[in-house]
């Protein structure tokens, strides 16, 4: 059988069915087939490295194919779906709040949070949890997956990522943003957040809400994790800690560094307000209560 | 034929391509796999319910103990003492907002004594300090007392382009719209002693707002006062000389732009001496208003607020009631799932 004929067989299956095709081969004559199939697996070794170079995945021996599919394939599918959904979720949760705030600021486009804290949201404060989900999460151990090959089915029926799941996550994000914004808004309605009678400003409310968002979003990643490794712990608690650290530093740089005059003194005034701490205990738990019950 | 034909180097090269056999690289990291079962979830709900409800009750009681008295003096309450039958709002309007002043006196009674520290606020309603164009209309470098032209964000309140051409000090819409009513209280015929020290954020006063060198010259000759101000920044407080210029505490409080269109700002604090040692006694009071600040053109309202505080802050029972509500929801969830769990357990018991 020539390489071209091998590729044509794969092409025939692709055209006549809706299925995803996988081709595995070890020689130079398998390159065409490997490239035509949706997933190409090359076996490195006996007949050279051409097949391996042209493939999406390379394995050392033919028997490793089962582990590639039943363990890493399933894990990869579930992880990718979680990372995708979570990435949409965390951004919708934060940015939709600007819409709720727009109802209260005359739709003038004023942002509730300081602009650099918004910019660094995806870069630093919520970057680690999706990475932990995507690299380390697993529903079952490798041995279990190999022992019960029927579990492969759970990655074959579009159950983890489809239109319904996607919109459920989006609505979940909107629900969280409503709880986080409106509860904080009502909590600080009368402005006086200190026993010495002083009042705050819009950034006081904004930074409190931002802290609650970081908590909710990071804990949501934890709730969605099927397995908590020590790196997952570092990702989640470390992200929250990184926000606190950044907040403290950022609140003290003006005017030594000509940046963020509106943040000067914020950390001191947020942390010295009992409303903040009491809200921190209540509001993230309220937001995640429904998720907790649903996961149960 | 492989195997015999391989050299030592080939063998080593093949060996080095193999990823290390560590737990991290081989996806074997030990992990806690939390599966939420009834045995783990039910205690969580019970604990949340049992802690939140008492916290909520404490917070509601604390908020109920805070005393507050609001007086809306925008229009009908505040009748001009000079012009007959006109409200101060109308008096300002009749003079076409050319900086007229109007005084009024409002009599009211406190039916409970306000014990402890008492704070006086002015409240504004339908006033959008959180509008984007407004919030950015300031120059924080100028407020540090630095030399240099006023920033362009302050436009159209950057400099007096129609008149002297000098920069406004302070520039910007936030500064220009500074609240300038004077509010004072009389207890019978006695003045209620108040202080205006300590109303602004300490970090603002210490770091963010600094007067330039040669301040009186700066504010009175090299720079103009903002168009809506009656006096220059250097004349804001006649009685305390340090409380002038950018470091005037009323000014600093105003520059902290509020989050919502209904807000209050700290105006004065009660000085607890002689008659007012324990707070504001019960009785009849008069609020004397020097009405300068026009709000009726945009359907705004003004209030004078007298309030005590609790260890938390002002009077807002929302947090307390939320705690109670969430606590009750958790308890209900606990009870419902407990019953379901027990009945299901009985149903699923294997036949004997």
C-alpha cells in the first residue's frame, strides 16, 4: 500500500462520517496518513524519525497508544474544557460589573476599579488557577483510567463543552457579578465605613469589590478542580496573596513614583474598615453557595 | 539492525530524550480529590448557619443603636430670612446664580439624646460625582504643590482663558464644584461647638495634598480661584491658618469623589465640651444655613445629617440582615438535605 493510498483511506473516512480520525504509524510511508488524519500519532524508533516529525503526538512504542488515548486523551479533554469555560467565567464576572456600575454613574463610562488593577487581573491575579486546572487536574488516577477503558466514553460525547454548558457558565458568571456588586453596593450605601465617621470614595467600593472577586474567582477554580495538588493550593491561595501584596504596594507608591494617585492610602483604608472584613466573610460565601450545592 | 549497531553515544542520546521520572513530569503528583458528599457538605451548611445568624443579629442591633437625623433643606424647608415668601433655592435662581448668598434657619427637635461622638454630614442626592468626565477632571501634581502648568484634564477649568489667562488653583471640575454651604447648629441660643479637624483621610492630608511654597502669593496673585468659588483657596478657613490652600480638609474631603449619586460627606465633628460633653442632648435645635450651593437646576437635593457611629460605622442594617438571611438559607438547606439524605439512605439500604 503506497503512502498516498493510506492517506486516501483516511480521507474517505473523514468525508463519509462525522467522526474524528486518528492514524498511527512508524515509517516514512505513514507520513501522508498521519497528516491527513485529525490526530496523527507517530512511533519513534525502529524505522527512523520521519513519522514522529510529521505527527501531532509521538510515542515510543505502539502499546503506549492505549495510555495516550485513555489517560492523557481524556485528561486533556477535560482540562481544556475547564480552562476554556473558566477563562470566560472569570472575565465575565469582573467586567460585567462595569455594566452594573454604569446604571449608577449615568452611563458615563466611569470604571469602578483602577485601570492597572484591571489590566493585571488576567496577567497576575487570576493566571495561576487556570494553569493549575489545565496542567494538573484529573478526575481519576492513571491506573483507574487504564483499568476501566469504558471511561474513555466520557470524552466522546461532547459532555464537557457544548452550547448549554457554555451558556450555563456565562450565566453563572453574571449571577456572581450581580451578587458581588449589589451586595457591596448596598453594604456601603451610606458611605460611612469607619467608626471615626469618615467616608470613602468610589475606589474604596471598587477595591473592596475587586478583592471579593479575586476570592470568588480563585475559589471557584478550586471548586471546579477534581484534584488538589500542592501546586493547585499554591495557585489558588498564592493568587489571592499576590493581590493583597500588590494592593499594599500599589497603595503606597504615589508620589514617589508618578503613578496611580487615586490609589494612595487605599490599602490602609480598605483593611481598616470592618465593613470590608465582614463583607469578605459573607459575600464570597453567598456567591459560591449555589455552586457548592450544584457540585454536590 | 539496531541494538548491536548502536554506539554508546546513540544510546546516551536516546536516554537523554526521555522526560525525567519525577512525580510532576509524569503526572503523578499526590492530590486530594474532594468529592462533596453528604457527610462533608451538611456540616458545612450547619456551621455557616450557626455562625452567620448570631453575627447578623449582632450587626442589626449595632446598626439600630446608631442614631441619625436627616434634614432636607433644598427648597421648601429653607425659607430666606431676607426675601419674603421665597425659598433660598428660588432666591439663588432669581439672582441668576451670580453668587448670591441666602440664609435660612430651620428649627427641629431631637427626641433622643445623641450620646457619644456625633458627626455632621452634608448629603447630596442626584449628584453624579462618579461621572467619568468629572472624575478625571483634576490635577494631582498641582495638588502636591508642584510647579508647572495645570493639566489638560482639568479643561474647561484649566485656566482663566477669557480673563487673566492664569491657571486655576485648584483646577478641574471636581475642585470647581466644591460644596460651599455653611451649616451650623444652635442649641436654643447656644452655638454647638464643632471641629473641622480630622474629617479627611490622614493619608490624603499627609501625603497627597501639599501647599506650594509661598502659598499666599500662589493662590492670590499667580493663580486664579476657580470660577464658581467665592474666595481663593487661601481664604477657605479664616480661623485656622494651616487649614487653607490645598490642605483645607473640607476641600480634601470633597476631592474624594463619591461612588454613588446619593452620597454624604463628613462636614464637622462635635467638640465635646461643656454642654455637649456627652454628645448632643435631647431638645430643640436650629440649623443655620448659608445657602450658596445651587442644586435645583439638575433636580438635586441637599441634606444636613446628624449621626452617631458604631464600632463599625454608620447606620446601615443591610449587612446584618444579609448575614441572617444567608444563615437561614443555609439552615434550611441543611434541614432539607438532611431529611433527603436520611430517607434516601433508608431506601437504598440493601434488602436483608
